[in-house]
């Protein structure tokens, strides 16, 4: 996928940290749904939220179901720089595939959006883990972008603001509340400007 494929504005679909820390210029952001893939803690993090010796877990789009997140509209003039930024941020270990997928916006529009889908052939693909392993890996994870529990709690908080339920993230956050984290792993909340008051359909 090349920047030259975007003569018009670029849409980027965020389903994890991109929702609350996009890091690029955008002119619009809307709740959106992508079908055929679901959000899952299925990627061993060796850089942002862990290390190869002590991996954490981050989200990926994995096969099956559907996923609600945020679609960001990037002006065409900024598309190339945005793609370069996203590759530097998301593709440190090339664990994701860059796919252009149909997305339905909350206001009913249909767009094509750049999505980062987990590569199931990659050694960092964790597959479906049981909850004990999920908790252990998230609790231990700490990488270049900070503590893994912070990532989980921020993502859960922003999904909750959008009215989007994620049972796994909710369970983890509840576990962290019942069994408090160490001082190093306490979350730091970051936020986007509010989305337009439109039903997520």
C-alpha cells in the first residue's frame, strides 16, 4: 500500500491507542464500524508496551466478527506524512498488515479506511489466550510507550465514552481495581476532543 493510492483524503481506522493518541493531523473523526475483523489483545508487545524478554500485550484486528472504533479523516496533502508516521509507530516489528477496508461511519457514510490487521504468521501473534495469561502479560508489560496496564485502561475508558463494550478490557480493568497496580503502572489518562453526538448505528 502506497501513499500514491490516496489522491483524496485518507481515512485511518483506530481501535486501540490511535483512538486516544492519534499523533497525526486530522479534520474529522467519527465512530466507525469495520466488519470481518474484531478487536483482540492478540499481539505480544516487544517494544511499545513490553520487551522481547518480558512481553506485554497490545491490540490487533483479528479475523472474524466486527469492530467499532474511530475513523479519522486526514487531508490528502498530509496523507503521505501520516502513513510514514503510522508505519514508524505501528510497524516497528512488522506484526501488522496494512489493509484498506470498508468502514461504515456513525452518520451512515461508507468510506475506505487504512487498518492495521495482525499478521497471524508473525511470531508476535499471540492468538487467543486465557484470561490468566492475559492478566499476567499485561501486568508485567512495560516498554518505550509506558506501562501496559495504562494502555488497557486508557483504551477501555475511551471505548466506554463512546458506549462501546469490550468484555475482556472491562474484566482486566476490574482486576486492576480489585488488585491495585504498582506505582509505576498507574494509568495516565489522555483524551481526544468529544465526537459529534451521533448514534453509532
